[in-house]
């Protein structure tokens, strides 16, 4: 997957937050940059993941294919124009629609107030081919994997990577296990 891939209009989508293959490619590219990736750029990019809980798509469809399938659906339903999409989906915080793609994954579509990128899309909760993760768990795992990368994961190393993000140290076993599990998912 090309890490420089641009999300086509009319979509707003953060693959670093919602697409596992993209996340793996991102980490692989950062690791291949050498022993000293630019931490300031890396941390700035990771901050775009946010601070909430999210769903990550782990299926086989590429970002490009997901966009293509959703766009094809919007065209077929005559929803590709901003006003038609707005009328169909609504603009309140709780307004959304769900579409199902060829691999049976479900994607939420919400209206985003932007003239050219008005379709905010992300994997639906409990959709096939998705898992739920805390943003800080994902950011910690990505940063650990890129900066430290050791197979034997210690709490001290986890806390070092978290400190680079301005996150507090992990204190309980559940948080440590969640980050460790996410690191293992990235390694596959």
C-alpha cells in the first residue's frame, strides 16, 4: 500500500486511525527510514489519531478499494452530490448511515461540513473485520514498535515511548497487556 495515497474526494478518512494494513505499512516505512526517525514528525502524525476509542478495519480491502466501493454506492443511489448526501444522512451529531461493502464489512457515513470532503467515513462498531482499540493504546504501540522495536517488551520501554507522546506511564496490567497485544498485531 502506498503510504502517500491521497484519500479521494468527497471522502474524509484517516487510515492511520482506521485501517490496519495502512497502519502496518506506515510503521514499516518509518522503521525502514533507519535508526533515527524524525520523532517530531512522527509524534505530530500520531496525534491525528486522537484520544478516543475507535474501530480499526482489519480486512483485505485496500483504502482505495473501500473508497471506490462507497463512491460507487453513492453514485448508484444519486447521493454523490453534497446536498443530496446531506439530505440523506442528516447533519446532527447522531445522524449517520451504514453501508456494507463486498467483504461484508460495514462502514458509517456521516456528513462533514466541507464543500469537497463532505463524506466522513469509518468502520462501524462491531462490523465484520474490525476490532476496537483505545487511541492511546494504538499510538503507544505504533511508537514503541518504531522507536524501540524489541521483541521482549518491558513496562519501562513502554513508558519511555509513551513519554514521547506526553502520555502518563502505564500503571496497571490491563493497559500493559492491551498495548503489548496491539504491538503483536502490528508485527504480523
